[in-house]
């Protein structure tokens, strides 16, 4: 079984971009998707700390402590970029002005619930902007690994961890599969190359509908 | 400091009146745009039992993290714990009370606090631990929770440039929470890199009017970078 690499996940995420999209990319794999924007396509990246039009990482001599992304990494700005306050940033997020949001998660369930900010007694990260993003955006893709390294499914009937958002996730991309969430079920849409439907079924704890045709991802 | 001249010349004067048990709002995102010298002054003063509202709590040895070392903070209102081990340790052990607040809700609570709006409804946090115990109201078939405004006894913030009357210009993403923080403080203290005479700033270029600023001080800044990330040429 060949799970997708981080870069391949990012590449599949980038296939959801459209010319003229304003996109918010979460920390980690979502951020990598910026490297796979097709030539000739204009996508404006929103960074929730108050930047629309985030560019590449700076050259060594371009580094500016006053210019960072939501992951606190130094970045640059593209021509046409704009800067604003955190209140304005979340007004555009909450107001539904961002076309696509991509973020990570610990668990997703077939009711569209997402858990991503804490594991009681073990890990407290905080939600940062994730709760606002999942509540404010209509078009959200969650990227995550399908199962833990112990083989426990992260795609559940009911999330076990504290929720980041309720009934808000409609599309999940894992290292094994692309799935939609409809009417309380996961619908298998695409398989990672070399991954069988059986592999996916085995590692999906939540209710999963397998259509007759499940094409391989085109990477 | 008199009339419209908001400039003070010492950090002691800038933070005069800060007392144990007060609520302090602090600007900054990570270590970007933090009022680093005002935080150092709070550390020097040794004020304790503070409630601090800020998106993050600095790192272990920088920014607001410095106030955790001597346990000057009783309660922290923040959206992200992330890279601060001391914060996580004190939170887990119960020494530090923490109100995890979604980032956009935190910004809006401060904005509302400065704008005379006592509360607002938002979908953010509905159905999650953040929404527990809060009033829920349905608008157009969707559920929203009531979030209350946030104000500080003191606000501490960083801007790039100011005139002596406190008109402010921020620089790049060091703006972040700073404007809302400044509007929501009973006493708002701002440190800047440069102070110019009144009339030198173009009124159209001012990001935040001086009406919100009580004290202004010019400082020098370390501007520590948390994640220096570069590409090769």
C-alpha cells in the first residue's frame, strides 16, 4: 500500500484551486500546496495574522521580522498584497469571503465534525484561527493521515476529542483517499495511486459508502 | 505628558499605575509586533495576579513568556499555546488559568470592547467546548453563541511610527491585534520605533487615530524571529 507523501497530498490539494481564488492554507501540509499552484493560475493566499497576498519564503537578505505567516515563519508579499488587522482578517473569514480553506485535523467524523486543537491530558495546542475558519468557510478541505501510526482510524462515526467545529466539514483528503461527507456518511471519491478500496475500507471506522467506480487520483 | 502630547520618556512612567490583579491586553502575534519593552517593564515591576489577553503567550524566554517564569500571570486569555512549553506545563498543572479563545473571536471581543459593543453573536465555537454555558441564538436557521466584549485596565501595544499626539502607523504583519488592543484599554500604552512631530503624518495614512492612545514611548526593539524560514536563490 502506497500512502501519499506530504508533497503528493499538497499536490492533490492544489487541484482544488481555481483561477482567482482567495485561499487560506493552514500550517503544515496545507501550506505546501502553495508550491503546486499551476502556471498561469492566480491564487491569492490569506494568512490569518493579517496578510492577503502571501508570497514565497524570503531570500536570506530579504528576511523581515515584521512579515510572518500564521505559522510564524518569515514570508514575502506578492504584488497586490494587502495588510490588515486581526479583526479585519477574521471579518473576511467569518464573512465567507475566502473561497477555499485547507486545514489539518486529529479526527473527522461522518457528521462533518472536526477535532483538531487538543488531546485532553496529553496535548494542548489551542485552536488559533481554526474554529473561526471552519465556522466561517463553506468550502473546506481537511488534510490528514487516514490512521494513526498504530493503525487506528481517524475517520470516525463520532469524534472522541473536543470539537473544533460541528457539522462543517464536507471534504477530507487523507494519505489514502479523497472523501466527501454527505447525509452522515463518508463517500469514497478517489484512491491514492496503488491503494485498494479494501485498504481504505479497513482503515475507515466511520460509515463509508463505496461507489461502483473509485478512480485513482491523478497526480 | 500634557494636552495632546502623549509622549513619556521612561518605561516606569509608561506603566505607572499598573497594579496586582489587573487585566492587561497585549498586542502581537507570536513574537511579531509585541510591545517587548513594556512587557519587560511589567517583569521588572513584579506585578502579579494579572489577567492577560493576547493571541499567544510569547515563547519560553521571550515576550509574555517572561511573565510566566515568575508566575506573574494568574489567568491567560489566548487562542494558541503552541510553541510555549512553560505555558503548557502551567496550564496542565492548573497553576495558570487559561481561557482558550478562538483567534477571530478574541480579536472581535477586543474590537467590541473598544467600540462600546457589549457582546456579539458568532457561529465560531458553537457545539464545541468554547460554546459551553454561553447563550445560543438562531438566526436564519443557523446557531450562534453570544460572546462578550473584552476590555483591559491597561493595554500594551507596539506600532511602527507615531506623531506626538498618538496617531499611529503599523508596519506589515506587526499590526495584527495591536489596533484592537489599543482601543480596548482604559489606559493604552503604545511603544513605537519612531515619533515625529504633529502634522508630519499624512492623515490619510494613519491606521489608528491618537484618540485611543494615552501614553506613547519610543523604544528600541530586538524583534526576535520565531521561525526564520528562507529559500535559496
